[in-house]
C-alpha cells in the first residue's frame, strides 16, 4: 500500500473518534519535509530522514465557541482523533514520531502560516522514510473496538455496589505521551452516586439558559428520521430520547427551538430534561472523572493528552461490554464546575466527567454521523 493510502485509511478510522456535539473539529495538513522545516518548524527537534510531515490541529471554522470551556472540549476531541490517527499509522507499519505543539508556537514565515489555512496546530507527526511490517492482528482489534464504541445515553444496569470498580487496562497500542499530571477518579459507592445524581439533576438545566450556547447546540441536532451511516456532523434527537414517531420529533424541534425555549421552559420542559439526566446518573454503575494537577501554562497541550486518556478509557470500557456517557454540562460553566469540585473534595480542575456502566439494552436504532477527512496537501 502506498503511504498516501495508509494515511487515508488512518484518517477514515480516526474520524470515528468522539467529539463534543459531534462537531469533528479536527484537520490534517500534509507537508513536504523541506517546506515544513523552512516555513513552519512548529516543534524543535532533529531533522531526520523524513518522507512527510503531518500537522494535526483544530479547524477553527468547525470549533464550538459559545463558551470558553469549549476550547478544552475541542482540544480533547482533537486529542482523541490524533491518538487514533497516530495508532492506525503505526499499526500499518509507518514509522511516526509524535510531537506536541507548544501553545504559542508559530510558523516561521508568512507563507507557512498561510499554508495552515484555518488550522490551529496541536500535534506534528514526523513520518520516517523507512517502514516496518504492518501489525495486522493488533490493527484489526483496534479497528473493531473503534467501530463499536458509541456514546450510549440509555440507562445502565444497576451495579452490585460495594465491590471494587473493575480496573480497565489500557487498550491503545501506542500513546502520544504519558498522562503526566492527569488523574482518573472512579466513584462507585451509592452515597456519592446519589449526591452526584442530585447535583446533575439540579444544574443540568443550565444547558438551556445560556442562549448563545443553546443556539450553537441546537444547530447540531438532527430531527429527521434518518439513521445508519450519515455523511455529516451532529447527532439525532433519538440518540437522546430513544425512538420517536414523526410528530414527536417535530414537537421536540419546535419546543427546543432557541426562540421558543424561554416559553417552553416555563412549562417545565427543560426542568424535566435535567431531572431525567440526573436519573440516568443515578442508574450508573460508576461515575468517573479526569482531573488536571499541572501548571496552567501547560494546560492547552495537556488537553490534547486528556483527549487521549478519555479515548483510552472509552475503548477499554467498550472492550468490557461497558459504555460511557459524558455529562459535560456540569463542567461547562465555571461556577458549576467549582461547586462540583467542592462536592467531590477535588483539589484539581476537573476536565471530563462521565457515567459508566453496562447498558441494560443496546439502542434499537444505530446512528453514525461523520464527515470525510482528507489531509490537505499543503
Ligand atoms: C469532550 C467531549 C464531551 C462530550 N460531552 C457530552 C455530553 O455532555 N453529553 C452527551 O450526551 N455527549 C457528550 N459527548 C459525546 C458526543 O456527543 C459524541 O462523541 C458524538 O456525538 C459522536 O457520537 P459517538 O461518540 O457515538 O461516536 C462528548 C464528547 C466529547 C469528546
């Protein structure tokens, strides 16, 4: 297989990475080594015998922007994509060195900056001239896990509480870097889960009360009857509610429309949705969260690695027949996030919070919205 075909295959699989609102904010730019080192050179390091340089980053035109905290979610989403892209390249035998781009790193020349288009670079992949033998078995296993991973927002089996949370060993063959100052905490005792369920039930309504954020979210909801593999972004209303007849889909479309929401909220719609989310949290085998204990100066690049840690746990859970459902509303507004950290007696900032468990039953309809990712030849 040609290198270009391997890159395409890695991108096709990596696009199955989870992303906030399924906005898929990633972008890949491909450079000839000479051009890259003359005009960009975003990460310091030795220039070796290279075939190609890939710059992975955020596509500024696809990023969610309504809240400052969404910057973190964008970097985590790109981190999940980058982790898969890197793994699938290596498993196909491509020699790759991954380097994180420091936050304020800039292109060396105007031409270099222009060639990045809308891309905010986060990771550089240096592709070596020699190749190794592909690892067919490990590749097939990772591909199978990535294809079966989903965000499942259904009720999970009531856990047998009191036993230890099953430890979930890493399933990623390769890591971009060690987690460093990132730490997972699992809560599986009934008192903590009940307290967190009440907390989520109380604060989840905030999703709807920030009109700019809600307008942005609403744009990603598809109210149509489409299902299966769909070209594009976003998610279907039925991924939140379960199967709905046409009239109910249209009723949700109208009731959740940003212009009507202040009115429908008065009739208790948003309160109801928030308490249902609290109910789902109550019916989880465990809750888990990822916190960051490092310096604020390195937070941006660590958020890419937080995406890697998130993806690793998600795939490990999938491997055990478990599912994960992020509950980000409690992190998106700093005053709520700080209350949550206080409730959990957590000294560090929480970057990711999710319910975890074995779904009572899989969803009856499958949805998978994804856009094609073609590395831009620059
Ligand atoms: C950083 C991050 C935050 C997320 N937050 C939420 C959330 O608060 N609620 C939710 O239902 N899904 C959340 N998701 C899941 C995405 O909506 C989901 O990944 C996307 O729709 C693609 O679907 P898939 O994971 O089934 O492939 C989050 C995903 C990421 C990466």
